[in-house]
C-alpha cells in the first residue's frame, strides 16, 4: 500500500491512503489520524489500512478525492529519529581519492552514519530555503526506510522484519559548511538543514521483485532544471543493505516506531549513469579534468527526484523543489514594523 499525509491536522499532518497510480486518496478516518500513530500500532493498523487501499484501488472507498501533490506534507512530517548512512562506497571512494585520501578499511565492514534533522521535513513540493548561496547548496537523492519499534542490539536478520515502509529523500546538504564542521570532530549540524520526503511511502510488498535483500533494485532518477542529472541503480554497489543499516543504528539503543534510516547518496561504479548529488559530479570532474567545473545550486534552480518501476510508473511520486532564499524574520523595534531591506 501507499501512504501519505495532508497539510492539515497539526504538525504531524493527517494520514491518507493513496492509490497505486497516485491519483486518488482517502483519509484513514477511524484507523489512525497520523502515520506516526499508525506505526506505533502497526500490527493492528496495517491490515485495516491495506483494506482501505484495496477499496481505493477498486474505486469503492468512501470519501475518496483527487490527489493534489501541493497539498501533501511529508508522509512523516516529523520523526523521532532520522539517521542517514553512506552505504554506496563508490561515492565515498571517489570523494576521498579526489583529495588524495584512502578509504579506511573499517568503512567496508562498519557503516558510516550520522544523526540527521528529524524535527521537520519539507513536503514533496515545498521550496528548499537557504540563507545564502555561499553555503554551497546541494541535493542528495537517496532511498529511505521507516521502521516500527526495533529492539536494542537487533541483528541484521531481525532488523529486516522491522522495515515497514520505503520512500525517497532529498537530503539537502550545504557543502561549503561541511569542512569546518567535520574538522571540529563533532559531525554535521549547520551543514545539514531540513530534508524533503517523497509524496508517499510504500510497503515493501508494493515493490514486488524490486525489493530483494533489503535493497530497492530500481534506478533513482534526478533532473536539475528539467535536464537529466543521473539515474544510478539503487540496488547496485550498496555495500550495506537497509537491514544492516538498521542493525547498526540499533546496536546500543532501541529505535522507536517511525525511525527513518537513509541509504546515503545513491552512486554506482559506472559514472555514465550520472550522479545523485553535485558533490559526486564535481568529484568525477576533478578526477577526470583536475578540477570541478559544475557549480553548486543557485536560487531559482529546480530539482526533481523520482523512482520509476520497470513499467515506467512512479513508485513514490516525485520530489519537486525550487531553491529559494530564506528571508530572516526580524523583530519590530518599539512596536514599529521592520523596514523592508534595501536592495
């Protein structure tokens, strides 16, 4: 089944079931008001949501309505945790090679992961707002999964059974802020703002044969300003599958229902398949030409991230975003409204 959330009902949105072709939807009234609540009682809510999904696809669901992508929040508008891995080692290897560094042996046996922003996600049509272009605005097209409650120290085999939903993310990165932050030794903070999630999350059975070994075996398609940017295969060159990533995150702590785990930038050894982020493209240019040629994103640029099945149908819907300036809100002085900025 396919699940999404409307921009109504509060900060956690209103849960809806979405038809397979993404054209129609129905509120999950009487089942769960939000996706977070559904995940917290998944064994009871999932069968009822699936029954509504079947009725919706058959055209018999009460209260069904046409889907307006602009009216959708992220399927999980906020989450208790979002941890993001770096499972595609061709990306890691190229980035390090471009700056003359070796990949530590531990990277091949122990996943690299960081704690990302989970207090709020952009909806699939929301603009990405950044205070300055000087920060080095970049997208990262990735696959994510969502878990139910995962016990601490779960094995990879056990973790696989806790993967309940799959989706896409634009893990927005501010590249020019990263070096100084990493040099401090505490990891990302300012360099990793809010991310955007796909219009819907889907259950693994919705992917059919494309979901194998806790990986999605489909290309992840990215367009920038309407032009093809990349379509690497998400099921190829993934050093750690999602079950292994979940187990890594749960090694010393339980994971709450609704935890989001990201794959990291999807990248293949075959660079002819393009890139899923500008850092990757610039790294390939550095290795081939001695320096990067392509700039990072600017205000007004657009990004589209989507995954199509083997028949050409959109699985999760598309993330479509425009890069915009984030205007700072200033307090009034002595009750007077703030003056418009000088241009």
